[in-house]
């Protein structure tokens, strides 16, 4: 066989791996295996960076000594500001909290498990095999999981699992996982608008109540240890008025600190988020006819069309919230890093622009400290992806 024949066979095999649906699971297995090796190397060869882990352990120490008043629980970097699911998870990790190498291995496994769930989402969403190659490439995401040990990692695993369950039409499980994720970190509330639309369209108004009741039940269950200090718990775990320091923000570096901290800026961002959600929500709902159908027959599902992508709806709701967030810290990249290739793929932009926007976002999250340029690039790429979804 001549060289041209060999090149033709090789090209056909590469095309089979990257674009043929029959090889999706093979490519997924290779990507996951490769990332296991990469993550292990990062853990063992890149120095660990202490940021919040000691604070987590100090807070759990106070909890295990009997403290149940959230306003009295704090650590070296500040008070306890996460819901009770965070406490329950880190209570389990507390006995090994001083053994950072073991904790890193656990978080490395957490990262790989999140990757596996994400691959499942991509498969159910019909993503091409080639898209999987982008998943292990984020430097910042590996750092967040394996080198910084942020609690965001647990919330992301639970929320990605919720998305996969909803794709599989396991709505009750999806609602339970959504609430579990919300019990770890408040940002998960960003998915709620799309989740409500999906449940009502899929189940009808009345039958959407059981999954929502599950959401409430999970929140009540995890918060039970703090029932005698409920006011303090809600004020600490779900503080919607919390103001982050300007020096740590990744976004909005192009505006002054005075503007960044102002109530007017906060109100502007909130209004922008609400308006954008209404615009996209109207498209998700499908117009007045669907609303009228749901209202007239609340026990029946108005219906999700066969071509409606529930994962994309959830990812878009999350992206809108990220764009209009008052402050983004570096660990917040985990909120959507594994969703970006899927989001970019579903836009109508040319493939070169899709790659460019994802690279711009990755670059911006790796600039420390952030600059007006990096914040502008981040905002521009995020908005470009959202615009591409609208198109």
C-alpha cells in the first residue's frame, strides 16, 4: 500500500473517532483516562495552594463542638456563608482534614466524576465526539478542584448530575440533586428559571409540584440541625445582599471601585438579568399558546418539543446569571467551565469564532489579578456566546 492509501485510511480513522457517533464512548473513555493521568500528575507535581480549606475545617470544628448559630461560626478568612449541605459534606471530610494529600486525591476523584457526568450530558445532548477533547484542557478548572479544594466543586458535581437526570426524564431525582447542589452553594439558584419552565412544560402545573416539593424537602432536611437559629442560618447561608471585595473580582474590572460597590450598579445588573431571563424564558416557554394550554389544563403537560434541549436551557439560565453577577471570583469559573464547549457548539457562530470565544474566557480566568482588558474579554466572550444562542 502506498503512502496516499495509508494517509486516506488514517484520515478516515480520525474522522471516525472525532465525528462518528458510534465511536463516542471510545473517545469518551480515552478522554477520561487521559484526564485521570493529567489530574494525578497535577496533584503530585504542582504545589498545593491554601486558600479556604483551613477556614472550612475551622468552621466545621465549631459545628462539631455544638455551635448551631451561623453568626457565631467563622474561620481565618471569614464567617460561614454557605448553606448547610456544605457543612454536612465537610463534616465527613473533617477527620482527614489535616492530611492534604489525601484530600487532594478525593478532590481529584471528584473532578473526574464530574467529568464523567458531563460526558453523559454531552452524549444525551447529541454533541459530536470532537467536543469531548476540549473538556480536559482548562488549567484553571484543574486548579480549582485539585489544588485549591473549593466547595464549589461539590455543588458543580451535584448540579451536573441534576442536569443529566433531567435529560433522562428523572425529574424527581433531578430536583433532589438540584436542591442538594443549592444546599452547598447559593449560586445554583441561577438554574431555577429554566428548571421551572422545564418542569411545567414537561409535567403540567399540578404535576410540577412534587419535584418542587422535593426541592423544599431537601432544603429543610439539610438545615434541620440549625432549626433553633433559623433567622441566623438564612441570613448567613442565603445572603443576597453580600458585597464582595473589588480586589478579588474577575469581572467588571473596567469600572471604578466606587461604581462596583454602589447600590445603583447592583440594581442595574439585577434588572439586566431579569430582562434577559424574560426574553429567553419567553422562547423556552413557546409563547402565549403554551401558557394558555398550561392554564386551562393544569394536570396535563403543555409539552417539550422533541428538539428542545433541556441541558442547553439550564446552561443558558446559568450563563445569564454569570454575565450579570456583581462579582466573580476565580473559583466561580467552575460554575460553567465544563458547559462552555457545549454552549459554544450550540451557537450559530462559525467554528473558528466558537473556539476563539472559549479561549478568550479561559484566558480571562487565568489572568491574576484581573485587568480591564481581561474583564472586557470575559464579558465580550460571554455575551457573544449568549447572543449566538439567541441567533
